[in-house]
């Protein structure tokens, strides 16, 4: 993968995340996020270019729904994903 400068700053925010990758539904914790990317660990092996959907729960309980994300890199059980669209926020319950 060629070196590129990230267009957005990453923020270290531990957030709960649930995601679907094909028929699998998993849960975990995001390590950081930006406008278009997220980094998180997973017990499920994810390969670059795999697609998944996510729901991120922020510390204030607000949810961000990401209907489609693409795995851009994987290193062991750590993954970086990218989204092309603006996330949809849902109110806290």
C-alpha cells in the first residue's frame, strides 16, 4: 500500500462497537476514530477489502451507524477500516 497522509485527524476514543461481517456479528472496542476511519481489534479474521457494517456507541451513549465500511489493513487481530459516507447519528436511549 503506498504511503499517504491522512486527510483527517484521529482521536483516541475508546468506544463500544458492534459489527456485522457477512453472517458474523461481533462486538469490541474502537481504539481511535476519524471522520472516515476507525481502528479496532477483532477475534474475527478480517481481510483487506472485506466489507462490514458497524454501530459505534460513544461515551455519551449516542450511536453512530455506519452501514458500509471497508477493511483497509489488518495486522494480527487489529484492523483499520474506512468509510466513504458521513455517519448517521442516532439519539441516546
